[in-house]
C-alpha cells in the first residue's frame, strides 16, 4: 500500500472518530434549569432533570418535591455498583402525609422510555411489572446497567454528590430476595428544589 493511501485512511479514520465523538455528545439530553437536592447524613446529592426526555415523570417528581413528599423518606436499597433506590413516598416516609401528598404519591406515571443509557449517576423510575406503574420510588445508578435500557424511565442525572453515593456504597447491607437492602434505616432529612438562573 502506498504512503499516500495510508495517510488518507488515517485521516478518514480520525475524521470518523471526531464525527462519532461529536454525535455522542450531541445525543446527551440537556438539563432543564431546575435542580433538586437530597440532604442525607452522608452528604448532599444534587439532581438535574431531562424534561425533554421524560416530561410527565419530571413534572410528577417536581410536584412531590414541592409538596414535601420526599421529606423523611428513606433509601431502602443500596446495591454497590448497581443502584441506590429511594422508597415509595406513600410507604417510606416516617412523617404522616396529608391528603394532597398521598394523592400525588399514589398516582402512577406513564412509562416514558427513551434512548438514554443507564450509566452511573442516572435517575431511573422504579416500577412493577406494568410499564406504567411508576409512582415515586426511583433509583440513582451506581454503575452501568444496559439491561435496564429502554425498559425503565430515565428522567435525570446526579449533577453533584458522587462522593455521597460512594459513601452509600460502603454501608452494610443484607440480601432480601432479589434486593440488596441497607441494614438500617437510611433516612432523608429533606428534599428541596431550586431554580438556576437562565444564562
């Protein structure tokens, strides 16, 4: 093979890599302007949301946050390298709920499945066998989980607090059926939202 042909192939390869790389970044969803913060005794976790990917799910989570639904809730599951999962609001809170909180917490959201991948930091709705049975439980991915892609609704991603997730992964756990559960109640102190200024 002549030198010019090899150079042309190398240039074509570099151009292709550049195109693929730009395509990967272009396909990542954009965050909306609102952030939500989980406060735990292991540190804060900040979330950004994908309203263009899962608008109904994002709206539902925001409504629960505004109503204080997640306050005094807990993580019931921490599976190292897989997920940290927040309990359903209706059964997971230590404080009693008012009628409005309960009505929203028990409402199911249609499954908004997308092309976004389940990688570390992604927020993914919990559900039962029915794809439209998500209500208020959701997971923070602690590793890549391609087997969940396209079957669980992704609605956001951790934007700050990966060090808190790493601390959660070190907690003592026990296996209960298919779940890896934390060995003690891991309570959330508060869950609140704030808006970022539009640039």
